[in-house]
C-alpha cells in the first residue's frame, strides 16, 4: 500500500503538530541569532529609532544593561554599531581608543565577561563626513588607502575586548589587511566575520537613517555588489576565505537565499546572513496594517534563511524570536 500511495505516510505525519516538529528538517534555535545594537555618543537617554520602530539608540551608560537583557534571553552574541558625535574625512573616531564602540565594548566586557560574544561592525561610513565607506579624493572612493584605517579600527575594537570584528565596507583586500594587523598585535584569536557578499541593495534605507550613514553624494555601487550577480558572490567569498575570514556573510538575506545556498553548498564554511533593516521594516509595516501575523511571518522568514544554509542570522527580531522559542 505504501508503494501504491507513496504520499499517504506524509499526510499521516502532517496530522499532528508534535510529529511535524520532531521531523522538521530545519530547526531555528536561539543559538543561531546575533542581535544588532546601536550605541550613540550624543544622547543621554534611550531613544526609539524613527526609521526602525521597536528598536532604539542607546547611550553609553545604558548599553551594558541592554546587552545583559539580550544575554538573559539566551542569545549568544550581539553586534555593535557606533554613532559618534563627530565626523571627519578620515573617520578619526572609528579607530580612536576612546571612540564610542571602544568604550561600549570595554563596558560590556567588564560587566559581562564571556557571558555573551561581542561583535563589532568595522566600517567607516558613519564616522565619515561624506558618509562613504572609504577615503574620498576628487569624488572617488579610494580602496587601498582605506585599508589601513579599517585595520586600525578592527585592532582598536579587538584591544577593547571585542571577540569578533566584522568588516562591512567591501573594500578589496580588507580581510587580509585586518588579519595581518590583528596577528602582528597579538590578537590572532580575534574572529573575523566578513561581510563577504554585500550587495548594493535598496533594503538598507532604515538602517542608514538609524546610523546617520547615508552617502552625501552618489551611492555605494562602485564597491558593493550588483544585485543581479551571483557568480561574483562566489568569487568574493573565495577571496575573503583565502585572506583569513573565519565566518563569511551574505547581506541582505531574504532576496538572496539563492546566494546563501550557493555559498554554503560550495564552500561548506561557517556562513552568516543579515536579515536587514528593510526586511524588518516591511514586516513591521504590514503587521501594523493587520495584513500579516508578525510572529508567523518572522519565523517563516528566519527558517527560510536557515534552510538556505545560514548557520548564523543577524536579525533585529532576535529578542522576539528568543522569547517565542522558549
């Protein structure tokens, strides 16, 4: 009978939620999650982010309490984005020992130690007066001169206590430059989580509002990837692995599930995906209109990202998901 009606057993298995859960091929776990946080230098109280409802800017003296609440939910890691008071054309506050991220990392590690992993975004855009991710000369973003600044930034984060540095700039050769700088300064155990395949996407709008990092001229298409390309992603990932990345990432996630799948299948390497601000914002907007069930949609999206091959998921929904998975 089973051979004659091959689907009969699947119908039986689908009847009971407990059985469906037991045999599910993809299982989303709290340990898959990394929660992004924004620490801001020019505020004295927690402020909701206007472009990302339900998320907040934290002043330095509150960030550790927020990270503790994340750790208490069983989320294993956060990634910090810093918003400085001052910007200039050399991103000086990105690598200053008393920069906002460096202070925040020290505070978190002094209070929480190894209770939670601290990753830091390594980029220059929110520290640059022009909003681009590298040094600009005559309207051109200069790749090679930018590498030293990125390496200095990563080292300053590691010296403050960051467990993971995450270069998100997409300058060619930055993983090699960062790995070299870390190793030369006895920070060889610091993990590099590389934004290896980061697309010039239209899904970043809410984040740029949150980080005050919109380019003052042009766009980032000259150094971020064309969203029409996937073979290019394979080449970018291969280079970053060769240069010393420990974990590679695809960003954004939801419209790039095919890229996540290709990267994981080809390299069998620790792979992260970023469920970005535009993806977050669309869900929040539709839920506010009563068009979708937010919880069900979020769990479906994150399971699809994991099913595609992601081992780690950076998501603004991490705290909610951790509560739902209890």
